[in-house]
C-alpha cells in the first residue's frame, strides 16, 4: 500500500490535463502591420475583416465578420512619409478573409450605426493586397487556432466623396413613407440630404450638403459649385466594354436584364409598425426579408444625352445627383427561421441582400422596409437610423432628424 | 498505578471511529435506560463502551455511579476521582460522595487507587489487577497519555463552559468545539450537586454513611449547535433548519475540497465549474460565483464584498483543524446580517489544546491532486495553541487544445500570461495559528491569524467574461476575541489581493487582466444574558458591530487607484423564551449600509419550537434576509468585451440598487427519539425579489476609446429584476447508527423555483434541480479497517446563459445539463496498534474513471469534471 501511495503522489506531480473536447473552435489570429503612405497625421484606424466569399461593399454585400481598432498613437514613422502600426484581429473562425482598413481622420466613425459606420470624405482606405500594381485585395487563410502574424495592410486611397446621405422627400415626418403595392413594381424617390448632429453626448456627425442643384437639370448637382464632400448620389452607368450600352449586372442572372448602375439600393423588412408607433413587431427569430431596388434609367438618360458633363473623379464617368428615383419589383429574399437560403455566417450588418439567393414572389409582405444606398466607393447610408431618435442635438436649418426616420411602407 | 493504567486503557480509543460521538451517544443512552431498569451491570458496560468511544466527564460519573449501585465501592471511588480530575470545576460536587465511599471502604479495607475488577469497554478487554510485568510495562509506557487525555478532558470542559457562558473563546458566532447551553454545565451535572446522606447498613454491620442518591447524569453527548442563534443549543431547539457535519464526516467522505464535503447536506447545491472553483448555494439560486450563502470560519466572514462571493480555496485551514461544519438552511440575516440569503455555512475549528496532538497528512492522486498538511494543537496551563500549514493543488479538469499543442508556441493564437502551468487549476499554500488563554474563571483572550497564497485558481466568471484565473492571491486575516464576564468582543481583519484575468487570451486581444485588493475590518461587542422571570427562562443576546470595507478593483469606476470605502453599522438582539416544552424565538438585526435605505436592511426572524416529546420537536420559522449589492454591482465602470476586438459594451454599476431580498416560511420536525437515529423533515416557501442582473444593452455609441481600444456598441448596467421568484420544497434527512461502527445517512430534497412578473404566468427556473438525493454509509470494522461510500444524485437542469451576441445584444441561451451522480468511496487501515498511522485509498467521482466520455459538466460553461483516485497517509502523535 505504501508503494501505491508514492506512486499516486508521483502521478499528482506529473499530471497533464486532458484536452477539452467539444469545445468551441479556438479562434484564429490575424496580425501584422498597417502601412500608411502620405498621411501627415494618422488617425485611429479600423481594421475590417470580411469573409472572402462574402466581401463587403462595394464588391459584395457582406458585412464585416469582425473589426479591430488601432489608435493613432500606435503609428510610428516620419511626417508625411511612411508610417506603420501593428494590428491584431482575434477570434476568427477557420476560413479565408479579406482584410480592409479605414483610417478615420476626422474621428466620426463608429461601427454600430449606419449613419457613422463608413468612411467620410477625406478618410483613407486600404486593404491587404495581392500586389500594389493591380490593387487586388488578397485573401488570407487561417485555421486551427493559428496565429498569422505577417499580414500587411496598405493604407493609401483617400476616399474623395461623402457618404450618400438621403431621406424620403416630404414636408413632414408622417409623409416620409413611400407606400407601395405588394405586387406591382413601384417607383419612389430618394433625396440627398445633409446631416448635422451631435450623436450621443459628444460625437459629431457633420455631413455637408446636399450638393447645389443644377439650374439646367433639376435633380442633378451643379458641377460648377460642386464640392466633392457634399452629399450626393454619385451615379455611374457602367459600360466597361465601351459599346455605348450599360453593361448587365454580373452578379445577377443575365435573363434578369438588370443594368450595372451605381449606387445600389437595398431594402430590408422591418416588420409591421406596432400600435404605439415606437417600433415594429419583430419577425420570428431567424426570419428575414430583403430585396433590392434599381435606379430609374429615365433620369440617367439626361446624363447619357450629354446634358451633364462627367466630373473628374476616380470612379470614372460618374454623375452627382441630388435626387434618385428607384424602382422596386416585388422580388425579395426570404430567409426562413430555420436558416434556409442564407449564408448568415457572414453576417448582415449592412442589411444587404444577394439576389442570387432570392426568388420571385407573388407578393412581398406588407409592413415597413428600411432603405440602404451603397455608393460605388463602398460608402453607405440607411434610413431609418439612429439620427432620427430623440435626444440628439440637431441643427434644424440644415437637417431635419425626422427625415432619417423614413421607411418604405408596403400596404 | 495499576488502577490508573487500567483507566488509561479505557480512555484510549481502540479504533479510529467513523463518528465516535454517535457510538458514544448510543451506548450512553442505552446505559441510562438500563440504569433506570435497575440493570446496573448492563448500564456499566454501556457507559464503559461510551467512554471508550469518546471520553466524557459525565460518562466517568455514570460509570462511578453504576459501580456504586453494584456495591463495587473501590471502582466507584476511583471513577469519582477520575471525574473530579476531568471536571475540576465540579470536583466539589462529588466530595460528599467520595467522603462516604472512603468511609465505607475504610471500614473494610485500605483505600484503593484504582479499579480492581476486570471491565470491558467497546468490546475490548481491559487489563486490570493481576497484570503481568510485560503488561504493566506496556501500560506504563502510555501512562503519560493518560495524563494528556485527562488534561484534554479538563480543557474541553473549561472551553465548553466558556463557550456556554460567553459565546465561546473565539467569539459569539459559534466557534467553540461544541457550543453548549449556557444554562447547563457542559457535563450535564446537576448544578446543585449530589446530596449528602448516611447509610446505617455498612458491609461490616456497623453504621456507615449512606451514599448520596444523585442519580445518573442525563446526557453527556448531546449534539449542540451554535450557528442558528449564536448560543449553544440542541438541534431540537434550533429555530433554523440545521445540519452538522463532523470532523469524522469530513475525514471519511472521500471529498478533496470543503465544497465537495457539503454535497451530502440536503438542500445544498454544489457545482464545480473547474478544479479551482466550486459554487455552493442552498435551495437553488446557484450560479457562477455564487453569492447567496454566507460562509463563516469560526464566525468570521469569508465573503469578499467587492466580488460577492467566497473563494473557498483561499480559506487558510486544513481538514485536521476542523471540528465540524454547521449548515443553516434558510435566511440568516437576522443573526449574521447581509448576504446570508439562503443559508449560512459555519466552519468551526478545533479548540486549541482540546485534543493535544500533532498530525501529518499527505495525499496524492490522479488528475493532478496533491495535498499535504501538518497541524499541531498543544496546551500548557491556561494557554493553548494550534498551528497548521498546508499545501493543496489540483490539476485542471481540461485545457484548451491550442495553448500548448502547436508545434511552435508562437504559432498558437492563445496565450496565458497569468498562468505558470496550464495543467494546474488550483495551487494553494496556507498556514494559520491560534493561541487561547483563559484568565480567571470567566475571561479569556484568543488571538489568531492566517494566510493563504493562491498561486493559481481557475474560475468561470459571470456573463460573457468566461474562463478566468486568479493569480498570486494573498489572503491574510488576523483576529482577536476577548471575553470578560458576559461581554464578548471580537475583531478581525481580512485582507485579499490578487491579479485576475482570462485564463487563456488570444494574442493581441484587449488586455482584460485586472488587480484587486480588499480590506475588511470588523468589530463586534456582544452580551449574551440568561435569566428567568417566573416560569419563563430567557436567553437574551444583544450586540453592536461595525465593519469597514476598503476595496480597489481595476474594473470599478476609476480603476485600481480609486478606493471604495464603506462604513457599515449594525445592532442585533436575539431572545429565546422557554416555558416548559415551548420555546419562542425572536430575532432582529438592523444594518446601516451606506448605499441602502434602513428599511431595506431590517432582518427579523420569529420561530416557535415545541417539544412534542423529550427528543422530538416541531418548529415553525419565518424570517427575511438580504444580499447587499457588491462593489461590482455598485461601482463598476468597465467596457465589457464584445465579440469583435474593436467593440465593447460599457457596463455601469449603480449606487441606487436595492438589496436582493428573501422571505422564508418553513415548518419542520426534528426527531432523535432513539439513540439509533436522527431525522429531520422540513417544508419551506421562499419568496425572492430584487435579484440583481445585467440589464439588456441600450444602443449608444461613443467616439473611439483608446483605453478600451474600441468602439462602444451600447451600454448596460446592473438592475433589480421585477421578477418574483417563489421557491417551494420539502427536505428530509435521516442518519442511522444501528450498531457499533456503522453510520448510514440518506436525504432527499424536492424543490422548484418559479419566476413571474406581477400578474403574469410563472415559469419554472430550470437551473435548479427538481430532485436531489444523497446516500452514504461508513463502517469501521473491528479489524482496523474503515470503509465509507457516498452517492450524490442531482436531477437535470436547464440554464439560461446571458451573453452578448455579435452585435452586442444581450441574449439568453438555454443550455441543458443532464442529471448526474457523483460516487465517492474510501478505505482506510491503521496498521499500528496505537492507531497513529493511517493509510487510505479513495476515489472521488468514480464514474469518470471510465474515461473522458463519462465525464459530465455541472454548469454549461464549466469543464467536464473528472475522477480523482487518491492515496492518503497520516500520522498522529
């Protein structure tokens, strides 16, 4: 017995804990350097990670899997030359990812509300690239609790325009609803707007605009007085093959005949407004409806007729507009509570929808729908948003918070 | 000399007993019954067996009395003298008897010095007159131990008297070895003493004095508890439902930690999330870092107010220092103030010098279990000392696959900066000391202190914080108790400091490591008074106290550099009114808390106890208790991590929280009508309100926060829930002592907790089991082998985890935990004749011996717990 005791004592000293089974997979780590070129004073930088098979705007409709922040103070370097800072993103499931970054030079970014979750005019964007020449975003792959620590993200692209802030036009909040039929295609208008608000206690949202209207072409910006940082809808009819006709959307079935026009307009079902008007009766957990509307080509015809010159911006022959008409056919994607027809693993923070997963319907559900506009620059705006909530300080002469409360109502 | 040696043999236990007091009580009771029938020889054998099992002065008295009734005057005289030695304060009571005996013996022969006839005790033949030289030599070699045992009896008697009359040398909250009724001498003797008299019929026909007829002493082994009312009382008279675990229960349990010992107590929920953490609750409401049971060590609170929990691993005592554990089920704030919501667990240590001995103990086993301790208890005159030191370690039940399994550590996404050895879940080094000195007949001073250094303690934090570790925890305490007449003063200082943080963090993630420091100073003055008014007997206990809390914690507003100081004041009284078989108890305590309204901290208790029969009582008790918001709930300002590195949820404490409150009504029956059993049945109703939880997340964004290195997704805070929780249950327990060496226990609890908003349908709280069953037995064989086994069954649970989803929203996720059974067994042998050496083998939680697949979780976040097969060696001298 005594020998057994000594043996047990030795066992106690030489113990190795068993590996925990059935544990959640250990997240991977992607780390490396942020390299900024030509930025005099770095700002706080947000690293956004997208699933490679569901990229974010404008390339795709995905939302970030996760994000990390790098404070401005972490950058080291010399003046306007190359400055760098380490970054780390943790908790990534096994898979391939696109790593993008946004340097928030004006300090008005926050990822948790659409009204302040994107790059504003003058911010610097970047990504982990396959090569600097093509600018192709390169995926990184991690698995098995890996610590991938040699990823370089180049920050160098200044975002030249402002986000497409808009509202549903109308004199009063009660009219900020565009009523639609659940079965018939309908056209509704969006109006570009300025945003001036103190978000929360001390968080400014200051988007000048909209752009001054062209006296010759109502609905279009006056290019002579245009400030690129005014809010506007920067419309781009893509004609990559130069045949004089709009290309068709490559991400949609060709038989749909949808021309490739920026910006995109997406709709997300919010539910039936509740009795007290404070919100919407929620859908069952896991269920969602989403759809897309399309810019109305008749207005773009004015640009095509040469009435409006093309501005010199990095996004090709784009046209800044104050107003945008869009058409929504009753086509929507329905995600069932059980998760069918969805790749929800990539998230849906921006309420975007991939119509490849959708199916035509006889009718869309009545109720309220949110509207999201995605510019070709990847900048987005959505109504309704938190700027419509009470308590935010506004400047009535430039911005009506009620305009950010608008919803599309299907009756 | 021969007589003394024979008595010495009686006093030495032949075996290390499972619970010798139970056997002694049974033999003593049978002896009394035989004496009442006039069967004095049978009575004598029973009293000798009782004395053999567990020495007691009253048993010596009864042995003497039985000899006298059998006209064996020499042995009667010898045992009366032993009684005088063992109970010097009562020596004068039997002087008249001794005088008579001496007179009568003197008429026939010379006065003897010891027993002259063979006797037996506990089935063992006792050597008496006519012993061989070899036998005498052997007996003489242990003669010194007779003296030690006699001193031990004297010590115990003195200590018990002190406790009975003054709440104990270690404080009025029940710290003595037994605790006794202040109205009753500890040996149960008649305070008036035996009457004198003469007997005209001497053995030689001459007129000799008559032996006083004082009868037999009624109860030498009455179970006494002190936690329910701060004064010693029988469980039959306790106003609260109480269970007592003895030192032998602990030793034979096969459990490796104190919480595991508590699994056998009916109504107690023990949940092990890691090998370093076990959470204990009573009648439901268990959770990570359980906060509704007050854990005391000799009446000293171990509750960490800043955290709202007790860290069991840091309690600086070893198992050999524990005399017993008293478990109160039901609210205890009327006696102990805040945080005694659903119960009180009072760990009562051995009185220094009561049983002079030194014990070495070492254990080792599977799952990284190792333990070693040395304790010594000595007495010199009026001064007694107890010293203890121990080491305790336990391996982790499980570890992440990724921390060390990568070929190159730098390739792993995880790191554990606070952990030295990722195979260890608990590693503790601890020591304590206590010195007592009695001053005169009614005064004493006691000084004690201890420290524990917890190198590693893994635990699972509340909410989304998950698997955490405490590193370099240093727990110190110092304490003094002073008794003078009816006044008792107690003061203690608890100090805790440590680092804590995630056990394993992803490289480059936000640093959540934190530091805390907590200092608690508590002083109390108490005066227990006993008096009578007409037919009514009163025990009135009044007291005043003050507590100062000084805490710092990195997660609180202002960080570690910001101290939070609270001054608490209290006053209490407890009146127990006895009229014949009826006892009425009224208790009231008022606590002044700086953040709470006075009306929120008034804790009443009322109870009626009626003795249906001599050893059967019924009780009806109603009372309330509260849990004060801890510092995290009151002062927190911390950015809780969200699912993304760059996001956080800001968590605010609130200084306007109401305390959690409970009101309980219970009806119980306690029965000890035979010497072969003890049984208790209770039904109860709990109404719990104002439970403190994290609120839902309110969207609210702020600019980038460089400290948290992220963006605020929203805010949350601690709130009082509107839900009302109603708990109903019935608990039954029985202990059987059918024959020498065999103890059997069984208990079961059926309970449910439902929650409901006012005027809404109620929903059952699935985190509490509907049914729990504990059974066990210990058998000490006649061959110096002890066997024991226990089984603990807990029915299935469904927990609702509160976590943040990918967007920072607070979500409730239901997670089932299947029913589980924990089986423990232990076998021990003592190869040496003097029982000084014990070798034991045991297993705790035997089912997972079948492999990892047979492990089970006790909480959805916890590790699957494994088995511990262990060996143990102890040597006592």
